């Protein structure tokens, strides 16, 4: 979500808004906030949800996922089983043409589901890709995982689970006066797990090289019309749109509320080079990339569908570990996207981090310190249950 400072530049904080009296300014400031209905799932499953499968799923929907598309669909079987599928209506065909990032988002759901079930005394026995792996070039309707819940009162809640409601993907500009300590990075890296590697660096020279690559990748995504449109189509501008569709990229706050009403902000403006709205996107790309105080990248032995899925499970743990350590963490996924315009930058990135095939970087994140924002919108759990 864009910051107040960035959108003030669009509106000039003048005109009708500045003409309001003190009472009017207070009234304006109350507009444009996050609808309570859109973040109600962050309170946890309600008492009316008694099925342990749905209770775990009601927490798992809080997992990080690409563009907040929440592309999860669960099918209930019998009294104790369910299967997770990809909601094929919620893909990102332009920036994620092979569905690699979407599959990582399935993995984050599975790991948080496992944690949530264990916290209530249920062991989630998971069979990943039970009908075989997806083709490398597309996703389809076969199950991502079959899951059976088994009562196990000896289970103990995973310590990281205590941080799941505080977890954020923090998109704000980071405080460049506050370094990220190696000890903080080590706490996060410890959750990479067996067989995977999570490399981190705060080295000034390598950090600057990665800052510049990340910025160039963000700009490439913005300046490529079809990839920018994919993001803009998934923007929910103002509380009414967010309440109606609690997913995607939320743009909220009083400045946005007034901007849409006074004609200063529209999706068409954001798509059009030369407009102030388009320039704000470029400025945000610069500020995000250049304020990174450290970077981390998750490397898998190969780029198989199994590795992508498990990478998502590991990433959820990395994100929770960063939350526990008090470090802001934000995916910089653009460098890893497989659309053609990103190919040369990816080659430079792989050379910079010293990763060679068949190894594959599944996630790249920036670290720093920033104010923790509120939660992002989520659909209610019943919206992901197949009928």
C-alpha cells in the first residue's frame, strides 16, 4: 500500500482537501480506512466453525501469497480428510507464466495449516502432489496435497505459530539509519531447513548490487504494459472495493479516498506513463529497493514442482522467524519472474549471488526496519471451500 507521503505528491494536498476547515480535515481523515470485514479473518476462526479442518484452514488463509490472490481451494472428503487445489481463476499469467510463485503460495498455506492444526491437537498428515507433479509450464486441477487430520494430544504448538497474526510482508520504505544485525539474519536463516539454503548478506558492496538489480526489476515490471496491467487489474482502490473483494493489492487511506473522488487517482492514471500516479510507482520501486538493509535468498537443489512447493513451506517459517526477531521482511519477487523481459536481469542476479543450475532461487527478500502496517485483506474461509 502506498504511503501517505507518496500520495500527497499526487494530490499536492491542495485544492478541495486543503480548503476544508479543521473539522473537515478530521472528517476526511476518518475516510478510506480498512473495512473491518476485510480483516476479520485475522481474529482467528470463530466459535461457529467446529470442523478442525476448517478451523486450520481459517488460519492458513493468513499465509503470504503472490499479489494476495489467495489462490487456494479446499475440497473436504469424509470426516477427517481434505485436499488442497489451486484456484485456477486466481493466477498471474503475465508475471508468473509457469505458476511457480502461485505454487510457492500453496506451500505457505500448507505450513500454516499444519501449525494451526497442531495448536489444536491435530496432526496433519500431508501427501504432497499425490496425483503427480504439475507440468513445468502450467498448473492444472490436480491436487496440491492430500491431508488427513489425526487427533494427537501429545502435540505441542510450534513456537513460531505464536507470531502468525503479527506476520506481515512490509512494503514500506525501510529505515536506512538502522542496520540489520548478523545475529538477526541468523535467526531467520535457521528456519531454511534440511536440503535448502537461505543465504543472507548485509555486505555493503553486494547489498548495493542487489539494491540496483531489484530496482531495475521493479522498473521493468512497471514499464512493461502487460505486467503492470496485471497488477493494476488486481488493485482494490478504496474501502468499498476492498470490502467487495478482500484480496489483491489494497490502496487505502484518506488521501486515496479523496483522490478517487476528486479525480486525481484512477487505474488508468496508474497505467499511463507520464502521469503522477505512474511516477509514484517508479518512486516506490526506488524507495523499496534502495532502502534494503540486507537481502536473503532461498535456494533449492532444483526447480521441480516439489521444490517450489516445499520452498513455500520453508518461506512461511522464514517470515515468521523474521517477525519473531523484530525484523521487517519483504519479498522482491520481480527479479525471479519468468517473463521474457526479465531474462537478462535474472542472469545478472544469478551471477551476483553465485547460484548455478540446477540450483534455483525461489525467493528473494529484503530486510530492514519499518513501522509494522495493519493486516492485508483476506477472504473468509468459506470462500475457498469447493462445493
